[in-house]
C-alpha cells in the first residue's frame, strides 16, 4: 500500500496536479488498490481533519492580516520605522526591514508583509537611486519576517499538524525573529556602505510624537495577541478573532480606511485563500491516516537513526531537506508532507518539538524569496519592475543572514525554548 | 457564460458569509465568557461548522481562478505537446477524484443525518453535506474553466 501511495503522490505532484488533490488522489489509489478499506474513509478523514476548534485560527489569522492591510496600518509602520532607522546608511533599506518586522508582529504571512511594505517602500527606494533588483531583494527577504515573527500562520499550521501548543510556538518565535531582523539590518548596512547609499533626511512633518501616536494603535495589536495567549486569557483561535475585531474597529472608526463596502471583498478573498490552505490540510489528514496506519514515519525514523542518532547531525540533514523542500514547494505543502515524518524522528532523538517548529518555520521561510517558486520574489518583481533572476542574485547576502541564524540555532538549541 | 459568473458570485458570497459567521461566533463566545462568565459551547461548535462550509465552497471557486497550489514549474518548462498531455491527465484525475468524493461524501452525509451534534443539536449531516455540494460545484467550475477557451474562440470567429 505504501509503495502505491508514494508512487502515485510523486507522479501526481510532478505532473502538476494541485498538492491538495495529489494527496487525496494518492490516498484513494492506495486504499483502492492496496487494501480492502471502503473509500468512504476519505471524505470522513477530510471532514474530521477540519472538525477542530484550533484549526479556526488559520482563517481568522488570515482574516486579521487582510483587515490590517485594508486598514493601511502599514503606512503608519513605515513612518515609525523611518523615525527610528531612516537616518542610517541605506535608510530606506533599513526602514523596509524594520517595518516588515513590525508588520510581522501583526500579520502572520510573508507575501502579505512583502506586498504591504513593498508597495510603499520599493517605489521610494527606486526614486532615491537604489537598483530596482536590490530594492526588491531587500523587501522580499524582509517580508519573510512576516511568517517568523508571531503571530505566524505557518506556526499555526505546524502546531496543528504536530500537535504542539501554538502559544508556545509564538512565544518561542519572538527572539529568533528579532535576531533575524537584526541580521538583515547588518547586511543592509554592509550593502549600503558598498553601494554608497546614504540615509534619509528627516522631513518636517515627521514630529516624533505624532508618528508614535499614529502608529501606537497598530502596536497595541501584538500585545493583545501575544499577551492574551501568554497570559492564558485567550486561546490562539480566540486571540485571532479579537485581533480581527480590533483591526475592524481601528480601520473603520479611527483610521477610517475600511468602509462597509470594502468589507465584502475582505471576507470573500480571505474565505477563498483560507479554503485553499484548509482543503490541503483536510486531504493531508486522509494521507497521514494511511502513513500512520502503515507506520511509515516510524520506519523512516528508524532507518535514519541507524545511520546516526547525533541530534546536531540530524538537524543539519533536516536543514538541507527543509531548504530544498522550501525551494520547490509552498510552505503549507512542505509542512503537511514533512512534519508527520520529521516529528517522529526528532522525538526519537529527544529534540524539543517547539524548538523544531520554530526552526522549521525559519528554514521554510527562506523558500519564500528563492527561485523558482518564492512568492515574495514574484511580488517584489512585480513591484520593482525587475526580473526575478536579478532580484534573487541581489538576495544572496540576505539568504546568507538567514543561514547564519539557522546554523546558530542548531548549535544553541536551548535559546529558543528559554521563555516557553 | 453569464450563468457561471452568477453561480461563481453566489458561491463566493456564501463562502464569505460563512467566514463572517466564524468570526462573529468566535467573538461572541469570547465576549460571553468575559461579560457573563458563561461559555457558549454551541457557538464554538457552530463556528467550526460554518468554517467547514466555507472551506468546501471556497475550494470549489478556487478551481475557476485556477488558484489551488500546484508545483507546476516542470509542466511549464516542458515541450508543448507534453504540457497538453499533462493537462488532460490532470483534468481526468481531478474530475475523477471530485466525482468519487461527491458520491462517497453524499453517503457519509446521509449516514450522519441520524446523528445530532453534541451542543447545538443539529444533524451532523447538514454539515457533512458541504462535501458533496462543494465537490459538485468544484467539478462544474473545473469543467467550465477547461472548456471556456473553446467557447471564447468560437465567439471570436
């Protein structure tokens, strides 16, 4: 049964069948040809996979992100980061990283962060003489902070697949998120010195008090989400709903950038983009029912353990696997395909699943700005008018920054779970 | 193609409405716990059910815009005839899967009609019905999406 399952899955994926359906069709094929289990189990697993309250966090965090984007919170955050970072060499690049980090703390998605920040700062960078490909690379690599700095959709998905506390993942993600933002800042500084990019003059309408007051409403958001979860006041799902409510109130009544009319498209677009993710998780549930019944993860873990049981060596191998998977697969697809197996392996060698979750999310985040399928690259290419190949060449030093942080995480695993 | 546009609009609208219900129900549940110190068990159950309908309807319209996540770089970079063959195979496997899920899902829903949900006491079959309904709509949009280039060509002639 396992042979049919994986052979079918591989051929369907390579042919270009959507990942969600590749998982479903491969499961049907394996059950039909390899067992006597009735096929009604497939819709049953699809249904059961979605029938859970923690899962509601996925559509609700997506909704919160779309509400924030519609509320034009990003413009306030760009101004705030301008106040803090604009005067340093390569000021606009530093602002992109800073604003992406702030935006990451209210949104859970990398593409949303890239387009929110990039649509404002890429045109400004190009106007100030930055090479369009460099501007795109800065924004694409900083945009990945959106899914690393909590709240993070990718962490919610990892948490639901691996059955790990989403609250713990969020708390554990804060420090590495800040470290990556700083590492990107260092690369920005070095590149700015090499390319001769100067800081931005402080403009007259940028009185610090006004800028901070305007952005303070946006900055309360992460406090509500993280404080609420950490303090045990909300579950992650509830905190996502509260974030939506807060975003709607701020957007409709204070910033006045969301109207009743614009609510329709926000809800409909979110419904469809979350349906795509959730359907995938549903068919993945049918798929993992089969691989668990056949004990595939255990068998794979055992064969790797025969080779080595050194946690550091295993983490290095997993890092290579995750980077490869992230390069060719969408994050959600990579998670549903890999986490069930890798989760068994890391538990067998005593690696903490919260640590592993944060590590996985960061490693997959790199795939967002590497060709051929990096979504951040597509967005940055469209916004900067340069080719994806050129942007990805300029992004190389930024990829280096992520890799350095990932290697540090392998060497010092305890750092991540310090506060959990 | 006016009919499909209307159907598409309607399904989108219902999917969006279901998502709104998810948001409203979870918010209501939090509010009732804070204000009245009372947990609405039915609200969290109904919010899951609204999400399930939203997922199957949303996944159906996603076929029309071809926005399901696929790894199609290999297909796109292969010679034209190969790409055509792959497209036909993809269509057959998707359509076959959707037919099967619609059929088996209908059986599942009929069985679940006799079972009522723990808190809200509604037949679970009403929720499971999202699977066959969503699959049939997905099939309709998949076929329309595959055939629409031919219709457009005829109109231009």
